[in-house]
């Protein structure tokens, strides 16, 4: 958390985050052009933001795209804001972050969280129905074989799925790709796509969640408000044994 506050203490770095908030998924050249900043200066500031986990990057061909990562901001909100001002500031929290990407080949959201755990335990937490239900508010149910169906079932005893889809890629414990669809949606609706990349990072784990092909503003709002909370709860569960207090409206 010290790295987060240090990164946010600099006005230029806050300005970079503002630019990514307005238009997520920018290259270094795009950021420099918008801010009239040299590439060297922007690179140094972005490195600090990335080290604080406030910015995540994805390679697309020769380009390196930069994304605002709201997970640390959500942690700050949970620890210092929500307990005092939850009802009044909920709608103004860091979870309002959303992408306004004009290019359809860019991921809509890229979230990164570092967890003191192992890839095997992170994989299990994502795919075990009972474990996912304890921190997500929904049970992820499937045999997790490529081509199989999966369901995101409510934990209220009804077993009703709020999301259904297919397992596209299943490579335990490092990579899981699934499609996401509304079971009540129109047959012609295109599903969105979620990729979980799990990789060792020293003695801890780096989990990258990429949610793309979101069709409209409502889906973008749901993704923006949901993933930061889910990943914070997952991190808390694996590191402390208990998830954070769950808010049903935060579930994507």
C-alpha cells in the first residue's frame, strides 16, 4: 500500500491515471501526445504506477497498451472510505472506472491483482463451486474442460444462473478462458469473453483478468463495478482465510 500512496502523491502520475480513466488502453505514444510529455518522462512515471499495480499493460502485436487497474483503489475504498461513508460515497468510488475504447481489438478491462498464494490455489478458488461461492456470491459450476458449459449460479439456494457460457481454454493452473452470456438474453447476442491468466511472480501470484467484447454501456458499468470487488475478496480469502464483507451489487 505504501507504493500506491507514493505513486498517487505525484501530480503528473495522477494526471496519467486521469487520462487512462478517460480513455483506457493507450500506448505510450498516445499518452505522450495527450500530455505533451517526453517518452522518457512518461516511461518513468508509468513504471512507478505499474510497480504500485495502478497500471497494467497488455501486448497487442508491437504495441504495449496501458490500462488503469482499479483493484488497489478499491482496497483503499474498503479500508478507509466505505466503513465511514458507504451509503453516500458508494456511487463515487473507484469502481466507476470504465473503458471508453474506440478500437474493438482492445480489451475492455484489464485487472491485475497480486496474491500471496500459489497458482494451484488461485485456480481452485476460481473453479471450485463452494470456494467461489464464499467470496463471489455466485458458484462457478463446470467440469472445466475445453468446450464444456459453465454456470455462474446464485448462492441463495435457488441455483439459478445469472451468467452462462462455454469454457474456451482450460490450462490448469495457468490459464482459463470463458465466454459470458445472460441466460435471459436474446439468442443473437454475442457473449463477452473473460480470460484469467495466473502466473508466478517471485513467491506470490499475479492474476490478470481480461474482460472483453462488452456490448454496451450497461455491461461496461457492471464489469467496472464488479471485478475490483471480486478480486479484492479473492485476495482476502486466500491470504487471510476470510473474504471481505460482500455486497451483492458488486458481483459482475
